């Protein structure tokens, strides 16, 4: 295939999806009585410096969530449980960091490791249920998400310290907080130090999936379980390992915010903990086709959308910032549909090509 | 080979009107011509057998008759009327019913529900339908309880449900696709009793099979299909099994010539009393004993579905049987598939799309598949992209894989070229034992000779090969010894130097000749 | 010719023996007796007071509706984890149409919005072959976002005698009518208040059913019966179920599989939407953000717990609904429930033992002992634990009874036309 044609094939599906998503969102917006033109103008306005900082911070968390989901997707495992895994892991890390068994950066490092362990352990439950009892990971992770909500809620209300109406974990002492970088004015906020985690996670993901034997086994299992088995891959083992890796990655999602000096609170509570990142991550993984680079763009896009939407009220538009969730959901649907459609076109084109080749007698093959 | 083509159809049925007449039907698929110039006459009120080797085009023909697929050329007449079905619904309306080899039943529904499904207008779904099912079941001795869940039924009963479905819709013409393939002998007898009842009540049946004994027991007429076309008809009362086998198997291609024997006395593979049972407790393999020496090709002949696939999969470790398997003197039966491959076992699977390739991955990644732990694909825990690509290029050149590049996804290649890639891959890394199923299936004639050459060269260098092939000429030409497998058991041992395809065909179908 | 295997067909599992209606009555009576005993022994009459049972029935309905929605879709082979999103759409629709018209239009609005959610799921999964889970996740995102977006757009400025709005709520809406059987209702309530063994418990249930029973609640149970009738006693239902079991078989018999899948998934969304409407109009008096609180997922859990069968679904929804209603009750009632659970487990252990499943029986008996210990050593059960119950229970059922679960065979598989044979 010529380069141009190949490029076109790669771009056509996302473009179709985005166009459809914009159209559908515009309809929704106009139903609410706001002009879609005004809406998109406000959304596409150059973000303020403060917004830019927010976009970077948010996209780092979304990206790690996307990678966590993608590790499973690459193997045809539907880890819907990222949401619960990062909740459990964040709580565990916050408790540990707050307890200050060690101080300074060591506290941060150990908390990160503990978060990964906790996420992996929570993810191991559905993995083990799947390989030993044949329980679908979709259902078990959905159940575990809710169990995580109430379980962590119970721990918090029984062992957390009182703060106002609610409860929280012990705040992290100042010596374990990370300053971050200040790209603009002081009032524009800082880029959290642990956003580098996202870079590390992304590079590691790309390297492991594309360059290692383990990554090859992972992709092979996802593409064809039967061929994987015939090639000597132990699929059960792969399920447990990849599920736990997914959970370990999920464990990191919220930690950039937890350890950031500039974030709202240095503890885990119902007001500081950012929910829904797990589902956003699934959406971004689908959007980026589980590819590291694709997910970077997806995470930036989704972070951009939510940050810009939060600023809508300042732009004088009477539109709920929740419209972002609509856009995100619609993008996911349109992207998977358009990839499906493009895939069917491609298969049809291939078959035509083969039939054409068959008609030239020199290439005729012996019937099977 | 069409010496019998002129034989008139059996006397008993020659004066009857034709239920089905097929003329010049041709059907092409991307990559293959499945049927060409098929002619078929089926007399009313008879059991007509359509026989042929696996891959001869029987399934395609019957799908065309049932409206699942459309013929590209040719005509079909039912009861003298020319028809053109575009869906099974139309075939059902014309009085044709089909009993699929893989039953089309919903397990969690009752017999009654399965039968009335899609034909609720006939007798509703209540008492009237139940009475009608009971009537048919009694009339033909099916002994089915309409309210039993299908998942509780055995294989023979399920088949009767399928037949009942067809009769319930008032079909007078019933197509049975290899109905005995899944049955044990007692069940076959019961089925034949049912079929005779049906014939007595005026039904016409097209019976597809490759088991000659069964065909001669039940059929009134026989039509033989080979390589996609009808090559002759025969009268089951006069035709011998030998003649039928000859028609089915044929012998057209140039045979690969075996060179002088390179068989050594070192045992490379030894299987002792290997057994395998399926989920239902049926024996898939029973008491398999095999030995292959270094430099020896052992051919395994058998009609498809008699345990070849299972034997190969047990050897490579995808299925777990009981008994002992040693390779080069080392017991490997407890090894995982990966360890077996690391021990030097190469595997050319029968179904290359399911077991041999990652269709959407580039060729060089497919080169790694199955060799994830050995050079040049990997170095330590890392994939060696350069090494894998270089070696893929070597395979592409050496095995003449026609591809624009080694970055092309495997799906884009034709079947023959995919096969050449797999063979190149499995022959690399100096395997000590090659387990090969149909190595030249779907490969053009030139490449076929090349693949034979590669196998012979490796054999000279001491490779032991277990070769399964439906192409008997290939088996005879390449093998040092040939064993025949039937219903999961080794039933015969032949010397390829003095065996004919006809002898093998008889052993494969369980006959001793007339 | 060598006679090969003589292996017979697998031993068919013994047919489930059907219990007679009299037998069922006996079982129900025994259950009531046990509950009554526990109530009297622990002195927690709130366990099944008319008030508790009314709350339990109200809490059961939305879960039951979501579960029925799941049943419709999955019986046709489509997994619908978008139930939660469709339910949320239902809550908004109910509030909007009730405010501007009346509660009955509100109910229709809830159904319609849920059905739209179902339609989207059908288009994605059936026509385009999108993975069912992916589509469901997207629909949950859309439902959640759309409802709160639309609420802010349409409810923020409402304030009249029809209801009071806000960016996140619309409350004070008119409710659908309720039915009280005069005389009988009071009589039963009096009887229940006597705390007699058995009689008071039965009276309590009758009092709950005859006092302020919403017509929508009646509709829910009518729909349950209608589902049983349609899916198991009509040719439409037969075809629909065949699409979930073996769509290729259905296609080979000339059935348009797509059409039935569409019908099923749209109906599924409609049920979930009605569930949302119930939450908004019967359980409370209006829309508020987050009020579904994962009930779509609980419905899914109830459906699995009920083994994809209406009877089991009713039982599962009832149990989950009862525990849901307990969150609002005092902690001592929940505590008394521990004893009930312990007894139930002990009975189950005995049943298992008699059926020969010794290991299972031992495990279950151990569980019973633990619950008994829990009951003896503590005074209350944390609210979070009660909330967690449906999920943990479903996980346990999946882990330990998965062999007994029988989901439709082609459930969740992408089907494409023209692949017969």
C-alpha cells in the first residue's frame, strides 16, 4: 500500500469519529438552548495559563489510567475495575504516607510501591476468579468497584481522623510533599512533580509491549488465543500477570495529586479524591487504540475538554461542565463504530483484491 | 479416472422422477474454486450418497442446495422446477431440509422449542405442536420427549431432533451432512433404521459421507466428488469398495520420489500407550504407540476427524493425554508446550489461521511466534527485531514466500504463501522433530515440490518427521513408513514402497476390500 | 473393521425435579416462621414491620426493573452493562415530564429515555458489532453526563407549585397514585403490631401490600409476569431466546436475528428507564444527581444471582432491595439480620450435606458459625457493610456456584449475519 493510502487509512477512523462526536454534541447543546457555535468557540478558546497547567496535571492521571486499561485490552481482558483498583491503592498509599514511618522522598517512593502492590492485589482477585473459576472479569471487576467504594468508605469512617463533617486520612507531612514546576506566574499553579510518573509509565508500557518477549506474548494472546496456546504461551499465567500489572499501574493514577504541594489537600477524603478517572481511562485507551502515542493524544484531548468545560461558566455560557462526559462517551462510541466500519471496508477491499488476483490464471491455486 | 462415469444409476431408481437435478454448478471463493461443473441427479424416494475426500467440495455443494450460499454458475432444479435460493427460508419453502454436521440446536431450549422455532405458524408453540412432534417421533421411532432440554440429550438424540425439525416443516427432501461422523456404531444403526423408515414414506435423502461401508449399507445411488467436481456415479449394489476408493482418491499429481533411506536406529520420538478423552469421556485417542527414528518420516493416513489433529495436539502439548512421550530419550509428557518447542519440536498445524498465525501481525512477528524463547527472535527478555527481521527475510527468500515485504500483515498473503512462511519458520532453529499436518495443502504445484525438497533435506540431516496428509500421493512419496489411524486408533502399518492409494483408502475407511 | 469406542453419550444430568405448589407454600411458611422466631428472640420487631416491608418493596422495584432489563437483553445475547446509564436517563425523563405534565407522562418519559439508551446500545452492538462491554461503558458515561447536563440546563430555574428545581435536582414533584384498601389495611397493621408469632409476620406483609401501594409498584409486578409470559410462552419470546442461545441456528431457520436483538435491547433500556423513573417518582419525590447510586449494576448482579431466570431474579432483587432499605433503618435491625443469615447458611449447609456435597457443606457451615459469632460479639453492623452486601454476595455466587449458573450460550458474542454452517 502506498504511504499516502496507509496514512489515510490510519487517520480516517478517528477523523470520522471526531466529526460525528462534534455533530452529536452540537445537537445536544442546541437542545439546551445554547448556540453550539458559542459553545465550541468557548471550548476552542486558547486556554489560560492556569488551564494549561491543569491540563498537564489532569492528562498525566488520565494517561496512566488509560495505560492500566490498555494492558488488559491488549490481551482481550476487560479490566473495568481500574476505578476500584486506584481507589483502594490511593487509600492505602495515603494511609502509609500519612503515617510517616519514614520521611522525605523515601516516604514517597515506598508509598508508590505500596500503591502498586495494593492495586495489583485488588486486580488479582478477578484474575484468580477468572483462571480458577471461569468468572468473567467484566462482572467481577464491576462488583469489586462497588466493594472498593464501600470498603474504603468504611475504613475511612472508622480509622480516619475527623475533619469538619467528614473523615480523612492523616495529612502527609511537608517533608514528603513535592514542589513541582512553575512554568508561569505563581497564581497559575504548578505542574505536579509526579506527572513524570506518566512519562515513565508511558515509556515503560511502550517498551514492554513492543520490545520485550513478555509484550510479544501479551499481544499474541490478545490477537489469537488459539495461536498463542499453540506457540507455547500459558494463557492463564498471562491473565494473572497482565491483570496484576494493570492493577499496579492503576495504583499510581491519583498519586501525582496526593503528593503535590499545590494540590487541595495532602490526604485521602471524599472531597480530595478524584473519582471517575478509571472510566475516563478506559475511554482514552479505546480512543488511542491501546497505543502509547495514541493514548497521549487521547489523554491530552480529554484533559483539555474537561479543563475547558470547567471554565465555561467564566465564559458566560450557561452550560454544565458535565457536557464533557457526554462528549467523552460519544467519542468512545463513535470511535469504536468507525473503526469497525473502516475495518469492514478494508476486509471487503482485500477480498476484492484477492478475487481480482485469482482471475489472472497464472496465480490460480490448487483448490484446497 | 472417470471410467465409471458412464455407469447408469442403480436400476431401482432409474425410472423414478428426479427430486433434484444439478447441472454445471460452479462456486468460487477468494483463493479457491470450491466447486466446478458439478452434475448431480437425485431420484425421488431414494437415499443418494455423495462421497468424496475431505475438501472435495461436498460441504459447499450442500450449502448451495440449502440456500446458504449462491452458485456462481449452473442450474438447480427441484422436482423439475428450476430454482435459485437466496436463503435457507426459500429452500425450506421448496421442501428441502438440512441436518447440519455441527448441530444447529439451542441447548437451553426444549426439544419442542427447537423444533417449532421459526415455524410457529404451522402448529403454534403449545399443545398442537407437541402433538405433532409426538406424532412424527412415534411414526419414525425417534423416541423423543418434546419437553426435554436439548442439553440433556445425547448425540444420537440430538441428531434425531435435527431430523425432526426438518420433517416438522414438511420437507420431502432431506440433506444430511456427514450424519455418521459424530455417531458410535450403535447410533449409526439406529440412524439407518430411521432413514429407511423415511424412505419408505416417500422422502428423498442426500447423504453426504466418506465412509464407504456405510454408504453401501444405506444408499440407492452414489455420486463421487473429487477436487470440486463430480467424477462419476456408481451403483452401491455392484460397485466394490476398491472401485469407490479409487474414484474418491484418484492419483493425478506427480508423486514426490523418496530417495534412498536415511533412517537411523536412534529413536527420536516414542509414544507409549497414549490415550486422550474429551469432555464427555469419549475416547479421542486410544492406546497410541509410535516410534520415529532420526532421519525418518512417518506418514499418518486417515480420513479427517479420526484423531489426527488430536494426536498432533497431544504431541505438542496443547492437549493433555495420558501415557508416555519421549523425545530424544527425554520424557516430555509433563512439559508445557513452550518447553516442548524448546526441546526442538516443530509444529505445522492443520488449521493455520487458528493455530499457526497472528493474522493481523506483520510477517516478521509471525516469525517469532512459537519461537519466543530462542535466537534469533529474542535476546534475553527482549525481542530481537533486527534478528527476527533478517531471519524472516531469509525464510521469504529460501521458501519463495510471495510478499511485498516482511512488514505485510499475514492476513494479506494467500493461503499457500502463509503456509510456506509457517514451514520456513518451523524448519528454522534446527528442530529434531517436526510434527506436520497437511504441509502442502492449498499450496501451488511448484511450491509443493519445494516444500517436499525442504522436508527431504532436513530428513537427510537427521530430522524425524510425523507427517499427516490427506494427499495420499504425498504420504506415499515422502514417508519411510505409513500408519493408518481410524477412530483414534492405529489400525494399519504399510510400507510405502509397495502400497497404493487404493490400499490406504480402504484401510482409512475401515474396509478390508471385496 | 475394528469396532472402536463404545463410549456412550455423556450421562445426562438428572432432570431437576419440579416442586409442587404445595411444596413451595410449605417452604415459604417455613421461611416466615424462621424470620418470626428471629424477630421474637432478638426483640427487633422492625425486622419485618409493615414499615420495613414497604421500604423493602420500594427499594426492590428499581433493582428488579434493572434486572429484568438485563434479562431481556442477555436472553437475546446482548450484554447490557449500560443499564446504569439508561436508568439515569430515566430519572431525568421522569422528572422532566412529571413537572410539565403529570406523573404518568413522567413514567412514559422515563421509559422513552431509557429506550433511547437501549437503542443506542443496539445500534452499536448489533448493527456495528461493537464489543458489548465497550458500548455499555460508553452509554454509562453518556447517561451520567447527559442527565446532569440536561438537569442543569432545564431544572436550574424551575420553581413553582409543580416542583422546585436546582442545577442538580428537581424535587417536590407530584407522585403517582397510591392504593390503600380501607379497613383491611388498618386491621392488618393492628395485627402486625401485636408481635405474635407467625400471624403478625403474615399480617405485616399484607399490611405493607394494602397500604399506600403505588400503582407503579403494581405495574412493576405486572411487568414481571408479562416478561415471564412473553419470553417463555409466545413465539416472539422463543425466537428472542433462541438468538441468545444459538443465533446461527435461528438464522438457519429463517429468523431475522438482528430484529429480535434490537427489540430485546430497546426493551432492556426501557425497563432500566422505568427503574430510574421509579426512583425519581416513587422512592423519592424528584430527580437528584447520583440517585441511581449503582442500582443498574446491582440489577445486573441480581440477574446473575437469579441465574437469568425470572424467579431467581425476583429473589435476588428482593434480597438486595431489602438490604438496600436497611441502610435507612436502625443498626439493631441489621444486627438481628446476622442471626437470620447464620440460620439460613446452616440450613443450606444441611441441604448440601444431604446432597452429598460434603466440602461445600463444611464451608457453608463454617460461614454460618462466623455469622453467629459476629452476631454474638457485636452490637451493630456498619452501614457500609450492608451497602456492600449485594456485590459481595454476587461475587461469592460467581465464585462458588458458577457451575450452576447457566447464562445464555451466545451471550455477549458478536453475531454477524450470513455465517451459518
